């Protein structure tokens, strides 16, 4: 289970929808079938799923998934503050 400070640096599925320009169903499918890395956060709305941005970026590059550069820039800015 991630520490509190680490949880603040995680991104949501909704943010990944914006980053990839895909649906929530596609993000879920990528997680379940293609190994998109995730973190289960205990105690948040039935153990919410979150994503470490840098792991997602590495996965996307390895799997040749297009990311919106402007959304990526904003997510990096937000997760580093």
C-alpha cells in the first residue's frame, strides 16, 4: 500500500482518459490485458485504482501508445508540485 505522500503523486483513471484520448473501458482493458501498471489505494472509495505517472509513461512508450503532449505536460507539472 502506498504511503500518503506517494498517493498525492498518483494519477486517476480519468486523467489517463484525457492523456490517451481513450475511454475508461479502454484504460481498464489495458490494465487487465496488457499490463498497464497500477496501484490499489486502500481506504479510498472501495480501494481505488490509481497510476504512477512515470510507470504509465514507460508502459505507453514500450507499447507504442500515443499520449497527448499538452496533457502529459500538465500532469507532470501537477504531480511534481
